[in-house]
C-alpha cells in the first residue's frame, strides 16, 4: 500500500506562483510513476504532469514552459513537487497527486485546491 499526502494549494493572483508537494509513504519501492492531475468543476480529471522513477517527464500542453515537476527520494519516502509559475485563472482546479505501481495499482491523494483570481 502507498499513502499520498498533498500540501501547497491556495489562493493566488494571476501571474503568481505556487508549489505543490506530495509525500508518498508505505511501499514506495513499488512506485513506477508519480504525477499531478487537475479537476475543474464539472470537468473530468486530467493529467497535468507526471514523472517516472527513471526520470522521464510528461507535461500537458497547457502547462509546458510554466510548470515543472520533480521527484525526490529520501530513504523510504518519495516526494513529487509541482512548481507552478505564471498561473492563470484557467489553472483553477483541485489538484490531485497520483501514483502508479509496477503492478498497475493506482493511488490518489485527497486533493488540494488551487485558485487563481484577482
């Protein structure tokens, strides 16, 4: 089992930055890929960015050049970060941390709200 705990959401003005963190604990050695998804009201959850244990990164077109995903490993914990710069009102959503194991088990965090508004 893997547990995911997110932090870092909040309210910012357009053009400002936020950094989201997601700490994974438990059987982190089984994790193949970690990432972030967003879900706006009335919309489906969609990929923002993900990173494999080997360092391969994938971004949604809408965030390329503005968001940066990174992964750190510290003993039994893995933490994935999402640095979000030049935020826009359309980035407003609940952001969910996601992890997928080598056995295709999928884990989700509880979600953190990001609101971009003047």
